[in-house]
């Protein structure tokens, strides 16, 4: 059995607190980004709430590039008017729901959450947004 003694326990606890606060601050630094499709292509940003409005047609949504040593995590709020077709490009995507990659219907808003589970594989969850009156 190994016994590790920390003679500077207060310093060790302070170090762990600094790590925890840095991690919490990193999670809180998400930005809100309006994404505009150019020539039918919309590029998403990592660690962001991406807002995309579609008004009919076909749109290719590009996932942010992989960052070595960091898992990607971001959201996409997609509002649609008219008949839309979407496709995701840039990473392997998986989901437990059959309709996870379906575009929103006319007048509908959908929130997609993306979380990287292993290298270049993102888990996607889709939720329909309802507005409280």
C-alpha cells in the first residue's frame, strides 16, 4: 500500500480550486453567433450557440473543425420558413432518435445539440422549440 502525504495541503486545495474555476469559466464562455449561409453552405462555430434562419432550399451545414485535445460541443438553433433540405458535413454524426437529422417544418424552430463523444464522432439531439404565450 502506498501512502501519499501532502505537507502543503492548503496549497493543493487552492490549486484544485483554481483548476475547477478555470473549467467553469471555460464552459461559460459560449458565444451567440448568427450564421448566414453563403452559396447554400453554413459554417458552425465550436463552443457557441449558432443561430441559423432558412427560407427554403437546400443548405449544407458544416461542423467546426476538430481541435486536438478538446472535445467539440455546440448548439444550432434552426428556424425555417418554406420547404428546406439540410445536410450535415464535416464529422460522423450519431443519434438515438430517428428524426434527429430532419429539417424543421415550415414555421418551426428546432434546437440541435452536438457533443463529441470520441474523436470526430458527434452525438446529436434534436428538440422542437415551443414558444410560451
